[in-house]
C-alpha cells in the first residue's frame, strides 16, 4: 500500500519535471482518491461505538490507517 503510493508520487514528480501537467493530475487523482476512500471506509469499519479512540482516527487522517 505504501509502496504503491510512493511509486505514484515519484511518477507524478517525473511528469511534473517533464511538463506533463495532465498526466501529473491524473496520476495524483487515481492514486490519492482511492487512498482517501480506503481510509474513510476503514474509519467506519474500525469505529467502535462504545469507546472513542482518537489515535486511530488521527492515523486514518494521516493516511496510515492500514498499518493499524
């Protein structure tokens, strides 16, 4: 998961360096939107109604939820 995100960011940086702003935008869009949706779904799946866990929520907001 983390290596896929890192690869997308490196590819986006190479597109920016080459001046291909359309491909850079599409790469970031297709890399970050699914990542955000996964984190949002994990927040609802791991949400325990009986106790509040702010550390887990913070990790999900920092895109580190799958590590939990």
